[in-house]
C-alpha cells in the first residue's frame, strides 16, 4: 500500500459528512472488525444521462476505510448508476496501491456501501458484497451502530459536516 497516498487522503478527506438532500443512502458493516461505512448519493441529468452528481460518506472505520471512501466518492462522480456498480473495491482504492491482506476488507466495505446506496435507489436489497453485511438505515450512523450491538468505545468515530458547509 502507498503510505504517502494514504496519508494524503487522510489529511484532507473529501466529501465527509451527511448529505441531507441525497437521493440514496447505503450502509454496511464489516463482520471482520465491526467497522461501518455509510454512503450518500445525489444524481443529476447530464447530456441525457442520469449520472452521480456528488457522493458523501461517514465512517466508523479504520484509516484505510476512510481513505478509500474519500477516494471513491471522487471517482464515482459523473458515472451512471450502471458504471458505478461495475467498480470493484480494487478500482475504488487504486490510488492507494494494492491493499495488504488484512486491509482488503476495508476496501470491500466501501464497495459494499456504494453498492447498497446504488441498489437502494433502485429499490433493491444489496447482496453484491458477501464480505460485508448491509445494515438497516437508521437516523444516524451511531443509531445503526447501536442497533447492531457494537459499542462506540472500540471503534473510531468520524462525524463532520459536509464539505462546503
Ligand atoms: Fe475493518 Fe479497516 S474496515 S480494519
């Protein structure tokens, strides 16, 4: 993994925070470590195509998950739902280089949150990423976390307002 790219992504994470006017939201938790990611999507019409206008995320997760989520929210801008669905965890984390074996599930969790949001918008239940478990959407990620029986004491909490506010 490219540590410099990781630190760069962490020093200025993009699109961190809730998106109140989102068209779709997806949340997943990792059974491996108890971390969670929630992703919001907003679409727009461009040149006759419906594309992702912007995406944001919250993470109760490790630094790798935060870095991948930050990169992913930038990479999927301008893509259609179908194009975004085709993106794998390794594509979403490509700027970080290959993830070490213990960190592969971090990228998969971000991919799972993205797919959950993409499929939630279509009224479907995500089953695309067996490495992660979809979590019922609650009012906040903390609510979802509490509902899942995890305690906030053993995980990292990242809650910040959306970029630009
Ligand atoms: Fe579990 Fe990174 S998401 S260690």
